[in-house]
């Protein structure tokens, strides 16, 4: 829970030392379904490498057979052969690259879908304690890092290795002594690459950290610009920014310096190898031991020999960061699903027909809470389920609601009103007691049946992006009746696209009141057996307020509904009022009864609903 | 200054290119020496050795100069980047608050990050590539012409086509890549929406629908990516084929020329080496051109921001004038000493065209050391009034006076420093508690911070934190509760030591008892400090010297607590309700 500033930046950049075999095996399991694609890529890779390696050898023969002896006939044919090798190499390489990118994309497509599906089944607690940003990173950058490994890392590493091995074999076969000369620079080169790459990696990480810090500062000062201005601290902020900017510049220059040594250095070493080769080869040629073609072929091979070595350590980086990412991905995939989903799998359908009691005979209440105790799990650091319990939010709550009746929950903020609705939806597991829906423990009702018979209206009317109609249809099939009961069309009619109007991200294009109406309609379209309504506290203009009250008056009478009520009209129309205070039910009854009793409700009523006192 | 660095850099590149291009020439020398000796000419060892020695020398010189020019160019580019970023930040932070309300944060950030890096990429690697390629081209062609004009002509035939193709490719790639980015953004939006609406998803059993929706997005992203891969493969194939034909042609014609004695074997080998040296830069030319285009459009977007007018430090609006003189008759009462704060006939609307008036005809004044309570329904205009007083939005001239001086003529930073504002939603920087509390001071003062934190009723909790005042809060540190944040911002305001303290419903997240304690702390300390305090809690209001009741953008009642109660108006209504609430709280 307590992050130092550095932990925060490193959280998503951690590196795995060494290579975890089990992790690799698990990644491989996602590749296996595409083994034909992988085989094709490997085949193309082998052919491409062969063509590439053939090139310089063809030149050798070309020189020795045609150029040196002055043989013109057949020269054109040999050149065509060389061209064929070139084109073949090109063609196969791109075939391979294409196959590999299909492979990589398919794997991450499947992986993303699986992650998303898993996410849908995680308990609400998981979302309470995991920042949205972190979840987003799992499904985006982490998946991309894995894709990078599959597309450009894995196969091209095989390619590089085979080019190196092939070249080495050909060189040794053509001329042992020249081959030794060619390889003589190799140890120096490898050492150079390793030493510099290590420092480059460190400098790069440091630079990225400074960049992240600077950008975080920027982001904060853009969002909090009002504070900066209010205190007239533009100058001070500027100074601090200059410092961060300067630190970043220092790091980036350090990296630049390293790279400026690295690239020319590698090339210089390669060039020195060519010079050595030229010298030894030239002397060999003079003594007749080396043909001229062999010398030229060696020069060509040597030129191609160094690129893979230069890239080798980048590949290792890709592999490492991909492994770190996949570990995080698999951690998400291994996250335990919410019990209601797990059970659904174990007992597919309790019974097709509802048990007799569910038919709602007068004796069985629609909703019953029996001595329910609940506390939200304390947000533990690691995001694992089953942390400590927080302070109890509900303390022995019991009440019943008969079918066809409306129950209004009233009470001060923090009394546990909204929690009651969440628990009925089984968003959280209760600690003690029982919640019954039409006489059945909700833990024994399959999820789809449970949630299918409930409809929830949240306090903050969240809409999905899409049209108004789509939003209503998200609730259920009874769109027409829902729209007309709520009167949604009274305001959509004024829009040129009517019900097909796009509501924008989270419904921003609609007013607060309109969003509330749409979310009512969405709930009604479900034809729920019990409606759960968390009334919004935010105030809306009088016209919309009137419409909302009208809509509620159209919904509530005769409907089984549990309402967290803030409106007087809603409370008055309720058949039963449940007064919550500090996690307990303090009073229960009708408006008249409670007023007559002269308890908390009577005073609350006076406080909240009676104008002026 | 940068011009000199760039000139040096071009010179360095020129020198290094000359040495680089001399390397194949030495190969030619070596090969010719050997083949001449084999053909019965003079013994070749000496010539061979010299050629190889020179080759090593040129190689080293080439690398050295390349290192120098590369380094100096990149450092210069980083300098420019840093300077532009500094100027951009300094400019942006001085733009009027209205700008930030109208411009999405993402847009501002993207110019400060992505656009800047596009500029750097062009100024650094892009320019290096561009200049390097041009120099290499000119020099290599000269060397190649010396070997064989005919072969040079043949190879140059292909070059324009390669450049053209690579440019087209860069263009197509950029377009397709943008599509990929767009589908990625849309996929992320779906994901974000799903996570924020997860309760509804679960409540309405929309899991399957959401999976299908997300799946569709993934699928689209997948297709766009494959389109990029296809484009890339096609263009690379075409360029590869073209280059292959060129190489084969040179091989054939060159081989024949050697046989016919038109060029030497060494010339033939060197020619091929030059060709190989040119092939990559030629292919990269298109890429460089694209970098240039992207860099210049990014610079355009940056300049767009830099051209926006900043807040004038002399005062809120344009004509500053020398009018910072006390306006005698602004002091309505005519008593000698001007009021510390006087507001006269202040009206304001956010639209600027009089639409949606937020404040209408507000007039009141406050003496030094006075504590004014502000009360009224949400949307009544309290926050707007605070924003105007503190100069966050410029108040119209002649409406707000500080010690008799029109606020619109007071330099903005000075004006703002006279007020310490605590806004409704507390914003803290992710920094240590100490730095946050001392934010309003030029220098961090731990003693003052301690004292202010104590007054704000936050000291005990800070001391319980893992690192006390050095504990980092916010995004990078521990998260504070709403009440803790509010008290931290109050401490920040107190620590700033401004003569006027504006508390905008700043204690809504603490309980009544804590509010009482904090309020007492502020009052005991008030001395010279004037406080404007908006709250809903009667207990605090009753301690104020005077209370303003604000509704619908105007002051509807004004007076002391007792005055207002006896009016039996809006304030009395509020009071009665609060009393009931208290009774309720006590009863439980």
C-alpha cells in the first residue's frame, strides 16, 4: 500500500532475471493452436536463410568461373541465378514476417478475449481495489509486449541464429584459415556489444523514469492549474519543472553519448575484420591458396555476419520485458472468479421450473434480509482477495418486503442504504445471516436467474456508449413499454435522430435528468421481478424533476421495488419505509405509522422533506 | 548558437563520410594490387599491406568523426527540445483558466509530450539521416563515376524509384498506422467503459454482450494490424525486388566489363561495396521525408499554443493603465480608512455573452480581521464569487476593490497572493505532505507547515503517517481520505500567509465536530486575517461576524446570525433544518 516514488514508476517496468521455463511453456500453449502457421513461418525462414546464404557463394562462383578466366558465355544465366536467390531471400523473409505477424496477432486476440472474459467474472471487490489504469495496462501494453515477442522476437531470433550458424559453417568449409581470421574480431565485438548494451539499457531505463516523472508533473500541473494560479506559484512551478526537464535532458544526453559510441564502434570493428580478411586473403591469393572469388565471398559474408550480433542483445531485452508482462497477464488470468460464476459452472441449472415457493404465494416475501452482517473488505495492498475485514457496514439487518410492494430505505449518508441493494445483487458476499429472494437463499440461485429477476438503477446513471435505444435494450426486451412508461420519447422526439441518437461516452451528450430517465427505462425493459432503485441525490431543473417524479409514479405502484429514497414523493408512495441508521434498521412501517411513532423518521421527515420547518 | 553546432555537425559528417567512402576505395587498391601481381605485374605485398593499413586508419577516422557529429547533433537537438518544452510549459501555465476549461487535458498533454518528441526525432535522428544521406550520395556517386560511368548510370536509374517507393510506403504506413491507433483507442475506450460500469454489467448480466463488443473491437484492431503487415510486406518486397534487379544488373554488366578490361577487378568489388553502402540510406529517404513532415506539423501545433495570449501580469484584462491609485469615493461609507475588500455591483457570466448569468449585482465589503460567512444552495454562485475575488477569472474593472484599489489594476500574481483559496474539491500534488502544505510559499518552511497543519486539525494524522511530513501522498504515494485532503488544503492555504482566506465549502468531508475544531483554530488565529467562509453548517456560521445568504447569483440576506434569524427568511429556514439534524444526531 505504501509506495515509495520509485516503486510507482517501476511497478510496470519490473524485469525478470533469467528465464522462467514454466512461463515460456504457458505462453507456448497459446501458440500451439497456430502450429501450422508457425510451421509455415519456420519453413519460410529456412528457405529465406538458405537463399541469403547462397548469395555470396554464387558471387564467388561467378568470379572464379566467369570473371577471372574471362568467360562471357553463361555469365547472364549465372547472374539470373543470383537474382533468383536475391528475390527468393526477399520473398521468403517477407512471407515469414507476414506469417509471424498473423501468428502474433492471433495469439493476442485470443489472449485479450480471454482476459476480458475473465475480468467480467471477477468479484466487484477486485474492481474496488484495482485502479482502472492498471487494468487497462494489463490488456494493452502488457499484451503488446507479448505480441512483440511473438512477432519480432521469437522467429527472428531463430533466423539470426541460423544465419550465424550457416555463415560459420560455409566460411569454415570454404577456407579454414580465412574463417579463423574473420572470427578473430568476434570476441572483441561481443564484449563491446555486451558492455555498452548493459549501460545503454540502464541509461534508457533511467531516462524513461525521468520522462515519466516529468510527464506526471506536467499532467498534474495541467489538471491542478487552478491551484497553481490561485497561489500565484507559476514561477515556483516553472523552477521545479525546469529541474525535472534538465534531469531528463541530462539522462537523454547520456544515452545519446552511449549510442554515439555504440553504432560507429560496431561498424568500426566490423570494418577492421574486413581489413584483416583482405590482408590475409590477399596474401593467400598471391600464394595461390585462395581464389579471388573466395576472397570476395568472404568479404560479403563478413558484412552480413555482424548485424545479427549487434541485434542479439535487443532481442534479449524484448524477451525479458515480454516475460515480465506475461507474468502480470497470467496473474490476472489466475485471479479467482466471483463465487456466483464459479457455482454456475458447477451446478448448471438448479431446476428449470422455479420451486413452488418462487411463484410468490402471499406467504413468502419477495425479499427478506435475515440478520445480515456485512463489512467491506479492507483494501489490501497486493490486490488479492480475502484481505482483512473493514468496520461493519450492516449490523444485523432484517426486514421483509412482500411481492407487489414498494419498500423505501431512508437514512443519513453512510447508514448502509446502497449496500443493501449491492448485497441483494450479490456483488459482495455477506459475513453472516441470509438474504432470501422469494424464499430462496440468493447464494443458491444461479447468477443469471438471480440477476435476471432484478433490475438495478444506480445513483449515478451510467450509460454505455451507443444510442438511446441500445442503452434501453441493454436492460431487456420490453423496450417499447419501458420507453412509453418513462416517457423517454418526450425528449428524444425533439432530436433529429430520435431514439437512435448517440449518447456519447458515458452519456455525456444527455443531461443528468435525461440520463436518469434512460436508466429507468433500461431497468423497466428487463421486466424485473424486483426493481432496485438508488435515487440520485443530485438536483436537476424543475421541469426534469417533474418528469422524473411522473415517471416514478408510473413505475412504482404495484411493483416489487426496493428504493433508496431521497424524494418525498417516493417515500410517500412507498408501502413500507425502512429507516436505517448506522448500519441498523431502526424503524419500519408506513409513513403514517412512523410519523405517529414520533421516532427518528418523524424527525428525519421534518428535516429533509418538510419545507422550511 | 545552435546554428554553429549544426554547421560543425555537417562538417563532421562530411569528413566522416569522406573517410567512410575511402574504405571501399582501399579494397579496390588491395584487390588490384593482388590481381596485378598474379597477372605477372610487380610484387603486390607492399601495396596490399599499405592499402589494408590505410583502410584501418580510414575506418577509425570515420568512426571517430561520426561519433563527434552524431553526438553534437543529438545534444543540440536535445537542447532545442528542452528549451521548447521549457517555453511551452512556462507559456501554458500562464494561460487563462478559461483555456483549461475549454481544452481537454489530453490535448494539452499530447502537445507537451508527443508533439515535442516528434520535433526532437526530426531534429536529431531525422536530420542526421538526411544530411548523412545527401553527403554520402554526392560523394559515393563521385567515387562510382571514377570507377565506371556506365555502371553508375545503371544504378542511378533505380534510385529515384526506390526513393519514390519508400516515400509512398512511409505515407501508406502512416495512414494505416493511424487506423491502428484509432482502433486501439476505441478498444481502450470500450475497456475503460466496461471497467467503470462493471456493476451495471453484472447487474444486467451483460457479460456476454460486453465480451462480444470487446471481441469485435479486438477483431478490428487485429485486422488493422494485419493490413499494416501486408502493406509493409508488399512495399518491402517491391523495393527489394527493384534493388535486387539493380544489383544483378550491376553484377552482370560489371563482370562483363572486367572481362573486357574496361574496369579492374578491384574497381568491380569496390563498386559493389559503394552500392551496398547507398542502399540503406536510399530506402530510408522516404522515412526521413515523413519524419520531416510529422516534425513540422508537430511544431505547428506547438506554435499554435505559444501564440495564445497569456494572462497579463499587470491585471486581468487588457488596458492596464497606471490606474493603481486608490479610488477615494469607492469607500462608500466615507470613513477615512478604506475597506480591505469591497465588491460593488459585480455581475458575471461564464458564457461571456450574458447568457447563464452566474452572479448579479453583488455588493458587500469586509473589514480587516472580519469573518464573513457565506451560505446558500448549490449553484447559488458561491464558487464563482470566490473565483472572481481571487482573480482566477478576471473581475470586470470597477467591481472589486482591495484597500480601495481596483483589483483589475493590480498585477495578477500580487492579487492572487493576497488570497488563499481552499476550493470545494481538494487538489493535492503527488508530493510530500510538507511540499504540499508549503506549496503557496516560495521556500519550504517546516516550522510554518507544522503550525498550519496543527491549525487545520491535521497534525496528529500526519505524524502517524509512515514518514511524517515527508510522506508522499496522491498518485505516487498513499491516498488520503476526502476529509484528510480537505484539511491538507486548508493547511496549505493557512501556510501561504495571505491576508484574505477564502474557504469554499472546504470542510464538507469532515464531521461537524472536526469542523468546529478547525474553525476555532482559524478564528483564534485570525488577528489580521480576513476570512470568507462558505459552509452549510450553522454551528460555524453562527460564529461569523456577518453572514451573506447567496441564492440565484445574488445576495438575498445579509447580517449577523441573530439579525438573520429574526428576519425569519431564507436563513431562518436553513437554521431550523440544521437544528433538527443535530437533534437527530444526538438522539442516536
